[in-house]
């Protein structure tokens, strides 16, 4: 095959592939800026609140689940977490759902799950999670953000 004929065939194949509808994700907004959340302790001076994380997963049919976890360095008086579903508008994150403050006494780890939250295709979502502990007169708290998720069409 001549080089110009090969180039024509490749261009035709690419044009056909782009014209076939598939599982493309059409975003309704420009993507949000990246937020880097470290996996290190919240504050190096904290003695008890070691870490926290949260995730969002898409279950299909316009439904998503949130999961979050708080971790202490030892068993504390109270450990807690609260998850918030946020949607990107193109210029800011807005709260779409705020979960209950979940707490556990005399524990070193706590997690929470929220299922079947409605989400709209074409939008970016993330989880904002608040984590805290109390131990004696000490209260330590911090916030984490999950990675973003673009809901498919």
C-alpha cells in the first residue's frame, strides 16, 4: 500500500470510530481543578487522629454510593466521620447531600456508607469528609476530599 493510501485508510477508520456513538462521557462543565489530599496525618502535632479518607462510586442508573473512614492511633473516647456529596458547577463545589454525623465510642476506627444517592450524568462529583476524635480533654479534627468522578451518560 502506498503511503498516501495508508494515510487515507487510517483517516477513514478514525472518522468512522469517532462517528459511532459509544460510552463517551460528555461533561456539562469544565473539569474542576485538582485537589491533592495527602495520605499523611492531618496535623503532625496531632496525637490521636491518624488518618481519614472517603470515596465515591457510581452504581449506574443515576445512583452513587459514598464511603468514608476515620482512623485513630489508639482507642479513643469518641471517633467520628461525616460525608458530604459535592457537585462541581464549573466554578465552585456545592453541597448536594450532607450525611449524618456518625460517631462511635471507645474505638480506634470508624466508617460509614451512604447508598443510592441521586447523581446527574455529565457532572463531576466528589466527597468532602470531616473526621474527628475526642480523648479526655483533647479534640482533633480534619477534612479530606476524595478524587472526582464524572458521571457517564
